[in-house]
């Protein structure tokens, strides 16, 4: 039995180690080998090493990539599947009214499986739904980083797939691709976010950890991400987006950090593509959003470690997804996570540090 | 590559289950017949239970299919059925359908899981038990009722499935087990209590999707009753199985496995003497409609074995099974005799 569990653990670790290596290899920025070696020895990917300026601030208070890839994925145990699979996520959290965007259907190759009372049962039904709703989101049930998320739009000239005008037959054939994907409601974000960068869904990632002493969750850090023309319709920051720290008390945004072509951080008080101000902008109804999010998280003690993706709307917020193995450099570019004793205690008690 | 490794790993695990089941078989069967059973894909116990000396094996779902293929029918979403906490989380949005889950217990820690009862310690579980009288504690994983304990508040202590422990010993036992959930105890309807009150007598309702219409249908419903002093209704361990519906709300003939492993057809419960055959299951039509409605609302799970307890005013679903044991559902006849069932399995390459 122990042997089987050891084999299972090794298999899983091998998978995460594979991702770690993959992510290092995809960092094509010109980084000297010696610097890469220094980063690896300390447990960081070269990307994190540069973005978090470890050479300048020292590694002591940072959660390393080795910890992130090899230890944090196990913090939620077998319940990680709730966060890893967006259909299961939707099924678990839809009991909270108004929390999630509506999910209409699951696309499984040739089949369309209806998931709500709209009874979207075929690819034609999806196109009819698009005519009524004008915009829909199609996203894979697994995978992160906003990859493969599609904005389906109904324009006067016809439908478009991530901005590319396509005929109904082409859209039908794209919907039949191999991966399981969800057809979801498009959520209109609040005005402040549209004004800063309207072409992408600009989400806030809130890292929630479970406080064992208080027996309830707390927000360790929150960052607002903004997309750029290169990342639309999502806000992926490794592809040119920005992220700004959100003051947990007030909801006030700090400077937006963007990755330079060399992989170093560059801090902006205005969005470099639109010129809109970022620093000092206050996220609307932030306190209500954070307390509602923590109230939801409190109902799931089996998920002690979640990076929630929240989209602020004009009248509230929507929870887009939860991440089991949240990226951490987006938080740590604004300062190390372990400087907060509560955060350090969480990672220490659960065996992530050391 | 990864998918192949994963598939081999899973198959190995299922072969292991199959091997373990075969080794557990207590019934005598000559080696020649055992080999015949294995060649046909059956465990020797199933060979006896289904009386395959006389019945045509081709119409039955065999154990090889069950262990190696059925668990893949629901794809990655099977996890919703494998984990009982997750099952409750997903299905609790349907009102009055799953028993309330009060708390999650793991390594002496207790987390409240319910909005109305804040159970956050082992002591709080016992306080709740004192108020409710009975609770159920079950492992978040596992099947066959093996990891299910009925907690009862009794004078001078707490009964764990009938064994009375002192308050202190109960606290110790509650915290010493693997991950468990504490749920509401469901009081079954009078008809079931009268037949056998020592166990929660559930109905296994097997739903599948008809590929022609896209609609779910009820492939088989079998009412199980406990027996032999056990608090679960496991048919291979002294219990009785009786077919019900889908159009008739009365229980059919009961089947019990005798000491030699052969099926015995009975009309009365062997322990209590209560009549089984012909007894009406209350509001059966509504139960079927509700279960089919749920299957329709969760179409990404095309194959579910629901464990349903009929109560005086409705029903409760104790759990859903992705790898539903099809053995006892075939005591009353082979599943593949129904063309819709055969088509379902054929299209998914189970046969």
C-alpha cells in the first residue's frame, strides 16, 4: 500500500516537475546561463528570479518555484479537482446565487451537453444563443493561464471567433475540437476596468489561505491584472499584461508591473497602451467583494489554498475560477509573501517551507 | 504518453480490486467452473449468484467490464461520485434531496460544513448527536457501506453501529479515523422499517442516457434490505434484493444468497418474516421522476447508480456510484436484455 502511494506521489511530482522544466524552457528571454544557474540553485525559475528581483532583495521571504510546483499543488488534497476542472468548479459553486457566470453547455467533440435550463443541446443551439446574447465565452474545462479562452461575438457582419470573422460552418467545426470546453456567459466588467483596458477581461486574483488558529480563511494578497492588445481577450501578464497590487483594506491600486522583453519588472502608474491611470484608482465595492469572497471560501475548509479570479462588475462581482496552484510571482513582484507572519505560518504548518 | 501511464495505473488498480474480490469469495466452486467463470469475465461469486450454469452469460454485464471499463464512463467527472463530500456539495443545490452534511473530520480537526449547525469540534459532534439522537459518519471515499457508521446517543455513552462507548472513548474514536463526514440520519419510510429496521434499506436506481433521444432512463431499480444483524443493506452479506418498477410501484420477488452462494427466491424477509413481494413503495412515481430529473440536470454523468432511501414524505439520495456494482441489479435478469442498455454500453465500447 505504501509502495502504491509512493508511486502515485512520484508520478504526480514527476508531472509537476515536468511543468517546472517546461516553464523554464519556454522562457526564451536572453538570460545569462550563470544567472539561470543562480536562480535554479535558489529554487526559482529564471523568470521569477528576474521579475521579483531576487538578486536585489534576497530570497529569504519569497515562496520559491520549487515549493510552488512540488508542494503547493498538494495543499488541497483530493479536492484540487474542484479547482482544476472548471465544470466541477461550476457544479460545486453554482449553489451560491449570482456568484458565477452562467454556464450553458459542455462541448465534447460532436456532442453538446446542456448544463442549465436554456437547454443548449447542439452546435446550432450555441449559435442561436449567440444571436440572443451577442457575446459568449468558450473555455477549456482544464488548463490555466487564460490559454485557449475564446470570445465568441455576434457582429452585424456575422459571428467572430476571438475577433476573426468566421462563417457558421467554420465556427461549428471549431467547436468540435478535441478538448472538453464550456460555453459560458460573457460578463461585462465594471467601468473602471473598461476604461483602463476594455479589450480584455481584467480580473483580480485573490490569494486566500486558511488560518488554522482562527479556523477561517484570510486574503493574503490581491492583484488586479490588466490585459494589453497582445493578450486580449484575457489578461495574461506573461504575454504583455500588467498587474497592480490591490490594497486589501481600501481597494486602492498600486503601480502596474509589466514584464520587459528582458524579463525584468517595469512599474507604470498609467497603462502603457491606453494611457489610462492605474495607480490610485479604487476598485469599486472592494470591501463588500472581499468579505463576500471570504464568506464563500469559509464554506470550503477542504480548499485551504485557493487563488480566486474575480471580475468586478458595475453592481458587484463574479467569480470566474479558482486556482489550485496559483502563480505566485504576480503577487511577489510587489513584495515577498513570507514577510507576512500569517502567510509564513500557513506554509510552514503545511510543510511547504523547509 | 502520460495518458497511457495513467490508464495503465488505473487498470492495475481495478485488476487489484477484482483479484481481491475473487480472493474474498467464501463459496465453494470447483476449479473447472472457476476457470470457466474467469474465461467468461466473471468472478466465481458472480457465477454462482447469477446461476450461470443455467443462464446465458452473454446478456449479463460481467465483472471484467465492471471493474475495468465502467469506471471510465463518466470520464473526469466521476470524481463527483467517488467523493461523498463532493457529491453532497454538487447536489445540495437541489432542495431536500441529499442528507445535510454537518462537518468534515480529518486528523482530530473538525470543520463545519453546514449553514444552520456550526459543528467545529469533536465535542460539538457529540452535542449535535445528543440533540438529533442519531447521526451518520462515513468515509469520504469507499463504497459498499463498509465505511459507514451509525452514531446513536444512548444513556451512558455513544453507540457506534451498535457498540456502546463511553463519552471519552467516543471522542477518541471520532478523531482517530480517516477523513470522514458527519451527516444527517435519514429516517426511512414505514414500509421499509416494517420489513427490516436494522439498516437503511436503500434502492439502487441505475440511470443511463438513451443515445437515441438524449434523455436519461431508468435501467433497473433494486430495493435492498439488510439482514443477518448487519446495519448495512449489502446483499452479498445476508441482505435481500427485490426488484421494483419502473412502471409498477410494488416490490417483486426477493433474492437472497444462501450459504452455498446460490440465489434463493423469497417473498418474505428471512429474519423478520415481513412480507416483501407485493409491498407498495410510497410515491414511487415521484421518486422515479425526481431521479430522472436529476440525471437530466447532470448529463455529463451518463451512468449513475443512485442509492435512494424513500422517506415518509419524499426521498433522500445517500450517494451516487460511478462504478455501480451491477451484480445484484442483475439477480432478477440480465441488464443487456434491454436494447437501450445494450446500445448504451455498445456505443461506449464496454461490450
